[in-house]
C-alpha cells in the first residue's frame, strides 16, 4: 500500500465501496487543505479591511509569531495522530528556554540548542515511559509532569529571569533571511521534517495505526510501546527547539514564560484538522493553523480589540472550525436519508460515517 | 457521493464568511494625527486599569490617536503585541512591561524606527529606553517615617525601636522605599532593629514579623515595602495579642484594597498610595516632549528616571478610597 494513503482511512473505504479512485474526495480535500484555504482567505480579507495588515513588517511579525507555537505543534501533531497528547509542553518550554538562554550566555548558540533539545527529549522520554510502561493515561501523566517541571523550573531559576542579548543568539529569534523571519524558516523546516516522517517511514504507519485503533495495532504486531515513547520524545524535542527560538526572540527566559502555551499548541493541532481522537491529521494543516492563530491575534491587535474579547474570538474560531466536521456529518446523514431510495448513495454514506475512528486513548 | 461537494463547499463558505465577519469589525482609520501606543502589563489588575485610564485620557486630551495592547501577564505576548503596536506607525511607545528582562527586542525594534520609548513603572531591563516613570518610592518611605514619628511622639511610653520589611531583592525600585524610610527614621532618632525580606508575600510578611516580635517584643512600629506583607505583619501582631495600630504601628505601601480594609478595621495604621493614573498622564507628557525633541527634566538623570508623587493614606482616606 502506498504510504501517503495510509494517512487516511477513507481511501481504502472508498475502494471498498467500489468508488473509482480518481473521484475527487471533497471531505479529504477539506480535511487536508481546508484550513490552508481559510488562512489565505483571512489574509486577503484582513489585507483589504485593515490597512496596516498588508505591510511587510506586519507579515514578518505574523510569520515569526506563528513559529513559537508552531514548532512545538509539529511534534504535537504526531502525538495527536497517535491518539495521545502532551499537556506538559508549556512547562517544558519554560524550562528549556531558561536552559537555552543560560547556556547561550556561557557556551554559545550551538550548545544552547543542544541543551534545550536534549532536555526536552528527556522530559518527553519520561512522559512516554509513564504512558507506555507505567500505563498512566496521557492526560494524567503529562498533567503530572506539567506540575513537576513547572515546580522544578521555579526551583532551578529561583523565580528569576535570565537575560542574554548576544547577537548570534538573538539572531535566531529576530533576524530575517530574505524578508522571511528565521524562526518561521526553522518552523517550516520542522514541519517538512515532520511531514517526511509522517509519509515515509514505517514508524508513521505505527503512529496512524495506534491512533486509529490501539488494540488492533497491538494485535497486528505494531510496536505500540516503543512508538508511544518515541512520539513523546519527538514532542519534547520539538518543544525544546521552539523554546530556544522563543528565548532568542525575547533575549531572555524565565518561569511562567507563556501561560496556556500547551493549550495553544493543542488548539493549533486540532484546528489544523488533526483529530483529537487520533488516526488522522496532516502537517500542512498544522502550519496553516499556526499562521491562522498568529494572524488572528495580529488582526485583533491591529483593530484594537479588547484583550478579553480577543480570547472570546479565538475560542469562537476554534469551535467554529471544529463544528465544520460535525455539521458536515449531520448534513451527510440528512442527505443520505433524503436519497435513501437510491441504493448507490445509501451505500456510500455509511462508508463515510464509519471513518470516525474508535477512540482508543491510552 | 454527488451531494457531498455541495455540503462541504457550504461548510467552507460558512466558516470563511464567519471569519470575515470577525476580521471586518474594523474601520479603516486614516488620519494625520500623531499616534501614541501603550502596551499595558495586564488589565486584570486595578492598578493597571487606572494607569491605562490616565494614559488614555492624557493622550486623547493632547489630541493623539491612542492605541493600546494588553500583555496579559505573558512575556511572549508582551513582545508580540508590542511589536504589533510598533508596526502600526506610532510616534511614541509607552510600555509598562510585564517582564523588563524581555524589553530588549521591543526597544531595539522601536529604536530601529526611531520611535521614542517611555517606560511606565516596573523596570527598564537595562535597555536603551528614553525615560522611565516610577513612583517616588524613596519619598514614600520618608513620608511613612515622618508619619510614624508623629504617631509615636504622642505615645511617650513606646520604645524608639522600629523594623523594616523589604520586598524581594530583585525589586530594585521597591527597595528604595525601605532605604528612604530607614534613613529618615534614623535622622529622627529611632533605631532600626531589623530589616528583613518578606519577598513581597503576605505569608512571609507574617513569618518575618513573628521573628521580629520574638526578638524585639518592644518594637514600636513596622514599615512594609508592600501591602500584602503589611497585612501579614498585622495578622502576626494580632496573633501575639497586640494591636497593629495601638501597640505596633504598621505602615504598608501601595494602597491595595486588603490594606485599606485592614486600616479601616483598625488592624494596621496607614499605607502609602501610588497614583497610577498620574503616572499614565506623566508618560504622555514625556512622550510629547520626546516627539517634539525637547529636553527632559529627569528626577534622576543617570538612570533617566522621572518620579511621580505618592500619598499618605490613613484611616480617614482609606474609608473614602474604599467607597469609590
């Protein structure tokens, strides 16, 4: 079986129900590209409605801002596809950023990146082991590490912010390469890497399989334990990388770096079309969603929308985006009832509905 | 499957148009007016609501376009939202930074566009800002010392021993309160028997006061660097069977609501009020001067500081403030 197709359980379904393979699958297209289309649409609308939006400076800001959540969201996308998630990324980010800035101050840029990425991976390893070996549900396990790492951060940092404005280090957070902000370049590289991982390796088939149906994956001989642990390591690794970029952006890092970061990351992944139930998702969606969130925050700021109203808007957008799937299914059900008399149609619709994977969170 | 394209197109359209509505809540503003941008620490707190009010009123009175963003107590949001402010073509930036340490990228970005930066309170983070407005902390300490002296004079039986509770060591501006207090009291012939840090926290203010009371049972007054610690001190004094007014006269700093209530209830003596609204007004005045390239009058030229006066709040004023 071609690997890209394993990404989506619909194509085998479609084949099973006898539909020609070359038929356009709008659901699939929506799932893959919907959020990207919406993001571009929002850009156009924002550009037309807000004079300040379409300036080069502002685009740089938006793209740069999308990267800090985005890099971590790359790892989280893989985790969510595997039917799990990590609540500890916010604490991990704060600790890694602090370590990165501290190390950059003493030893330079490369050691800073290495230290943060290693630390992130170790925290990921702990999370993965707790979930896979000790069999604590991911929600509880990562909630636990969230508190633990957060507390550790305050102890290690003594509540103090560390500051370092060495040019080679802050370059990673603030500079541009041909008008494209460096953090965004790194984000795209990470997303590309994530996409390659998701499309090319057998690891990913395991990820999708675990996300779709953990029990079945286990029975089928998918290395569930190893894959689960590895997924958490990947989340930690990307979070450590993103944290270094943020530290470079802020010239500093301290405990309580970005309250609610973990929820922003998960929201980005879910808005990007990855199902929280696991089994499906794409990296392109995550990139688009990260940019969309950054755009929204920017446009709302440019229009002087009150900070509390901003939260309401972000919540509404998330709910709206996620209701699309449900609304679509309801409409499909309605249509199937309308057209139940025609055998062909009634045959295809249950095929659609059966694609919602059985939820099997560890 | 022929019907599905229609439904999903519909859904796409629906969500796109909904997002449109959200983004088009704006009016294109195009005016020749000069623009002042204010980036506020967090509008959750009364202190910063007052500061924002003062800034806005002064900016509007001076004929500026006024734009502001909320940092929501996040370093990351502080930098990104202030960057959005800078990108809007403001003529001056006023900022009360959540984390002064993360001011570097903001001040660098503003300087690149030749936008003057006025910091309102908290700290400058060692950056190249133009001016920082802070409460006259040292004077506040002096006012507290003189008020304590006037109260204790009418109680000849009291000792000449006083104690001073400081904020966390990193709060450099707040530390000046205790410096001003101790210097003035010594000048008035008192003995400062203890200077201890309560790290700005109420429970530590309580603990530190317990220590002071057991080491110096005859201490006559305690000055605290902020109100939560002063309220903690008042609780400790009350737990020792004494009064925070009649036996050990306690003075705090900030005029927080808990302190005003404690003063009204007779649990502590007084507090020193900062006036964020006046601070906001001052930042706009300074921004105007910077835009017009006028020379600034600093209270402390070495650190580019300008001070805003503070007020003494006793039982009488506390009642009035609480009614507001």
